């Protein structure tokens, strides 16, 4: 699977979860480690993902992620946060599918070759999808394609990225672990 395809699978997974969020949960707190905010809420996390989707077309075109600061003081979610997120997701998906991708992605934390950049973007989306679903009781599983792509493009870097604080410590998978549980254990996210 190409790194761009991995991104598309992860982005679709996050959208699947976002589309199933109950708006009554928007004000619910979320784990502090999900955000740099003092008291993060689900709506705040959705706003962060909206921001992330909004700058994807610029980043894959080779512009610096800091150019995305133009979205910082803008309410990207409006009166219908889920529909607004979906519209931004559509634009990000279309930009990736158009295939006009720069050789280097300029993130706020450094410059990376496009293939690795797509893996970074996919990782954020895949595990936020899983985490939001887990936190709010939304039935969800990572697709076989997404698991395959993560195993190809992310798990080989797990120990390196763990040193950066991207992943918690690995967990020994249970004897009866399926492919999803093995991936989640390898990257430190699985919960019994």
C-alpha cells in the first residue's frame, strides 16, 4: 500500500468515527494527553482535527505547516461541527487523490519526505479514531487495510517514534489477539 493510500484509509477511519459522535458529547472532557489545552473537550479535539484537515492540501503541496496558522483564529466548525469537519475532510481527500504531492512535507516539528509525512498524518488519524471511539463507546474497528498499511509504514518506526513520545510503551499481546489487538499492543494503545 502506498503511504498516500494509508493516509486515505486513516482519514476515512477518523471521519467514520466523527460522523458517529453524538453532539451531546461535545462538551465532554477527553484525556489531557490528547491535547495541549488545560481542559480539553471532545469539541476541542474535533476543532483540532478540523484545523489539521484544513491545512493538509497546503502541506502536501509543499507549503510550511506554519502557513496553516491562517486557520488558528478561524472557527472552522461553525454551527454544525460534524458537517464542517466532513467538508474539510472532503477537501483533504480530494487534494491527496489529485496526486500533486511535494517531495517534502514541512511540519511544525520538522521536514520529512512525503512518504514518511503521510505515515505521520495517518498515525494521528488512525489512533485518534480508535481512541475517540474507545472513549465514547462508539463501535469501531480499524479496517484490515488500515492495519496492513500501519504495519507496513508505521510499526517499523515504533521504537524510534516512541522515543519522541508518539507512542506509549509496547504491551505484550494476549495469546488470542487478533491483528487489530496486535497492532494496538505494538504501538502501546491496546486496552484489555
